[in-house]
């Protein structure tokens, strides 16, 4: 895999997803949050929600016509 997707351990959270994959990443993290919540793993669900907020902000900042 490329370093664009993998990043490094110093990459900020949410920066490893390319702009064109942000809508997919948003759907994925939202679904993961629901599953983790149903399994009772609330810390994992909160981490997914945090990433969702990061991705939503990136969509707002980077996409000319946000559709996520």
C-alpha cells in the first residue's frame, strides 16, 4: 500500500483518507459506530464518531460540493 493511505504514526487522525474517498469513509465510520455501540464497546464507538467529525470537517474544507 502507498504511504498516502498508510501515512505514518505521526500522521494526524483522519488525514490518511484521500479526499475522493471521504464519503465512503464517513459511511464506514458511521456504520462501525452503530455496531460497536450494539456490542457495548462504547469507547470504540466514540472513536468512530470522533473520526466521523474529522472527516465531515475535511469534506467541508476540501470538497467543492460536499455530498456526504
